[in-house]
C-alpha cells in the first residue's frame, strides 16, 4: 500500500487521484508521521459499503435467530403480503 504525506496530497492532489483511479490501490495519508486517513477509489468504497451492509444484515439475522426472534414461513409470507399491498 502506498503512503503519502498530507502535504503531498495538498500539493499533488490531481496526480495522486489519477494514480488512485489507475491503480485502484488505497493510499494511506499520514499527518505528522501518523496514519490520518485512507484514500480509496469511489467504486471500491461503494463496494465496501455494500459488503458491510450485507454483513450487518447477516449479523442481525443471526442475533434474531439466537434470541428466538423468528417466524414460520407462513407467518413471514403473510407479513410480506400485507407489506407489499
């Protein structure tokens, strides 16, 4: 992974963004020698956000199942039918 100083980002933003779009590799931005942020391509970020939402939904389903918050297929079908009207 490439690392850039925040001052380099300020001075060479156009060039750094062009490299980011071409290589699709995240760039670690440092400030005072410490990690400050990651610069990622928009498509990669949106893909990560969708994956996180999917994983959060799976985790919620697992928690609901573990706590007994479940419904039969018939009950779920009836709820969906009312909801889709």
